[in-house]
């Protein structure tokens, strides 16, 4: 979102809030341009041993030196936001394009930053040609070819979201009926994990999903799915919980720590993989304080459960897919917001 559009949006949100008695104006330091603050403690420098702090990154890594400097300074892990998804890498069957993903992996390696591979099997990044496949054996064949191609192209990437968002939001939370991969049969998830393990036996393989960070019907369904996969001997090593939240989210009431611990009890690693916390209005001091509290409590819960990775879904508010709601710990210009200090406190506090 360009800064000019951001400024117009901020003005609109502010006028709407004031018309409805929505509180004081946003702090100018939140929405006005200026140089990023690059002094003080960092996220990765404050993290305890065994915990990576990450961010999803885009092409801005190579277009904006300040963005790249911020990523290198603050994060020990990066996830290519879109560059490794099926549509980006194999829009046409058998023709692979790795350019941006290659650049991200090379940059991260040069800076000593780990890479999370994201994502191999996801209905929402499937190109049109996949939806034309109606034969189960054919679908399994193209799944296998795609997984092998990406994982062998990136042998240095040893953490992968193998299957993303396979469980639906429908009552009872069955597997998604609208996924093109459903053609391969209900065991397509097991097939994907087995193929991924065969492609790189050293890689750590994850199932990843949203709206399952706390204990609820969807996390219960995912728990049952993963438990059954493990009982079948499927090589799955962990679960990623996306945690796309807002400023009103109550980490304690949602029983996040309890939820993560039950997956840990299955012998799995747990990670928070796509964290952002949106505001419901303009970034007033009170709203930013609420946002900071959610970030603090979420990271504290993650640490209490023994998470190995806490990844933000984006770097700055301006670069976020939810930019209109100011969701990240860095503002448009890369300056730390109250959420940054809250995360530092959670990293330095007791697990």
C-alpha cells in the first residue's frame, strides 16, 4: 500500500472514529513518515536459545534497503510470503520458476538466517490446471512431482509447511471439499508428507492452519487428524498455528498454551507461523496498548509450550497483507511500535 494511500486511509479511519466518538487521534509517530529507529534491543537478540523469531518476506527485500536492514537486524528466520507457493513456482505444469524464492534463500543464507519453506500443498495457491485433474492417480503424480522438485531444489531448507489449511471451517470441520487435491482421496495429506520425507529425509515437516491457536472445534479436528496421521506412521514433525488475530483476542481465555501443549504431548514441535494482530480502528495509544498485550501474551504462551519458532506475517504495517489494520510491531517506516517492546519483554521474561 503506497504511503499516500495509507495517509488517506488513516485520515478516513480517524474521521470515522471521531464522528462516532472513537477516541483521540492516532499518535503522529505511528502514521507520519520518518527514519526507522535502529537502536536498542532486537527480537532475535532477545530470544532465548532454541527459539527463532521470524517474519514473512517479499520482494521488498530487494527493493527497499531499509526493509532489508530491518529484517537482517531483527529476525533469525524468514518465510517467503508467496514466492514458494505453487502458483508462483509451477503456474504451468512441469515448468518451474524459482527466481524470487532463489533470491530470498540466497539472501537469508548469506545473513545466517533460517528459511521456512512455505508451502507445498495449498488449495488457495493452486493454478487453474490443477483444477482440471479429475483422476486420483494423476493428482498424486503431480503432487509428488511438485514436492520433489521444490524440496530437491532447496536442500538447504529443512523446515517445510507441507500441507496448508486442509481442514475446513464447515460444521464438524471436515477436510476441504473445495480443494483440488481432494480428488486424490482423503489420504492425500498422508501422501504429501510421505513424498516430502522421501524428497528430503532430513527436513522437518509441518501441517499449518489458521483459527486453531486456541482450543476450539477446528483445533480439535486438526488434533484428531494429526493424531491419526501419526498412528499411521506418517512422517510429520510439527504443527504450525497461524494466529491471525486482532486487538481483542484473549490468549488466556482461548487456552492457547493448553492447546499447544496437547500437540507437544503427541511428540510434535509447535510453531506460531503467521502472527499478526489487527486493530479495529485507528492506531490510538489505547489500541496500540491492546495490540501489544496480545503480542506479549501470545509469545509468552508460545514459550510456555516450548515453541521453536514465532513468525510474524510480514515486517512492517505497510508491507502487510492486512495493511489497513496496522497489524505488525513495526509501523509503515519500520519504526518499532509498543508491540515490539512487548515482544522483547516476553522474550526476556520467564517461559
